[in-house]
C-alpha cells in the first residue's frame, strides 16, 4: 500500500490501530470498484426553449407551450440549425422510495458548451462559465451529486438545464442521461458532497474557523475546478465548508473520506491538521514536486475531541495542483465511523 495514503502529519496519527489498517484496505477496494448504475433512464423527449429566464428554473413553471426535443442530440439537428446562444431544457420524472438512502447522481452526459443544472429549483451543478467570462466545457462529462432532501420520492420532480452554446453544435449532445446510484456505496454519517466555498491562492490563515470567506466563490465537490470556471489554473487553492455535528459518534475512531484530490492536499478541521497526502510545506505559494498522489484515495482519522458537538464545525482543505486537472475531483466525500465502515467492507467483500 502507498505510504502517502496513510494518515500522518498530526500528533494523533500514533493512535491508529490495526482496525484502521483494515479500513484502509477497504478504501483501496472502493477506489477500484466505485461504479455507478443507472436506475432511471432520462433519455428521450424533453421540453426545450431558446433564451433564458430565471422563472424557467422553478418546478412550478408551466412549460406546456415549449417545443419537444430529443435528448441526447444537438439542437441544430432538431429544427434549430445555426442557433447559438442560450437554451433551456426541462424534464419531469418520478423516483421510487426504494432508492431513498442511496447516494444518487444525475448524469447529463456531454453538453456544448456551458450548463447550470437544477433539480426542483435548486442548483446541483455547473460546468464551464457563461459570458461575459465565457469558458467552454464541451468535452466534460457532467455527473452531479443529488442531495437527497431535494428529491420527492414517489412524487414528481423537475430537472431544468440552462445551456449556452457559442458556435457550431449546441445542447445536450451525447451520453447516457439518467439518475445513477453508486454500486458500491459508502454509508456516510455526515455527507459533505455539494457546495463548498473556494478561492485560488494560498494563505494558511484560511484554515482557521474565524477566517472570513464571505466573498469566496462557490464550487461543487466532487468535481474538477477546471470544469467550474478555473480552466488551466495550476497552483494552490483552498476549499472551506461548514457542517453541523450532532455528537452522534459514540466510538473514538472517526474517518474523513475525501475521495481523490489532484494533486496534493492538507486537511484541517476547526483549524487542526488531521491529514494530508504529498509533501506540502508551511510556506505559502511554494511550488512542490508531484507524482501520482492524484490516484490515491484519501481517508483521514479524526480525533473526536477535534469535533465540536451540537454546533457548526469547519473543514478547510489546502490543495496544490501541479498541472492538468485540479481539485477534489472524485467522491465520496464525508465523515463516517470506522466501525461502521469496516463492517460495510466486510459485507461487500463477500460480493467479489
């Protein structure tokens, strides 16, 4: 097992037990078997209109007068030849209660060029950047995490997708569109996937709970930052997210699962360093050497005395990207008890 995969850089690492070694082997297995299975096929007829208006995002909007268009396929091939600019897609769907409790994703395939995607009026993801700071993302496969609280199980749901195309073909052009569930799911006790605060550059003060991030941009996790308006950016950047901890962990060992990060990371909870992968120094904005750390699945031990019970906590992740893609790009991302996770993997091993 890779040495840089093991939790370190903290005084608490000496407390890792043999059970954590079992846990880490489970993470390696997860990294190799993390497949998604489609549980709802959304290919076919969607409602479509050129232009863009804020009210089109709402699930209550009446789109009966809109054109019908096939997804996936370019809008040029369906009566909108030569059209460049904004277009809006909408589709209603239902999903059964048997999928409640699963980690679900919406796959929108490949969109030419930029999109913002909503479920029941709530934004769940975006790729590329709209004008005036236009950045295309025509070659990015869109897969967005769906927070469970946004879905009406056994009721009607609405997807709304705002698309901008600059030239040539446009729209939701290809891919296997649908709702997907993780085939090898992780039962997260605290789910940290979704919207985080994000800022490029480096400042170690950003790890602290009192740091003011009110002017930071929002970014979706997990997803490459290049697909979210930071094309060709290499160097340091920080992620921050507040989360509520109810004090529900009765055992001592808790694990932060951070998925995969390109390239290096240091992770702080309430200002305390709990783990990292790669050799980041305390010097800000210093270039460092990278290897294959981007392939490593992150699992970091969290001492229970770091978490504040029945109040908000703060996770801050310092990331360095040397070249190519960057950021927290693959999930799952969240906090889980070690005991629960080990038992989960013991059950899963029987499937292989």
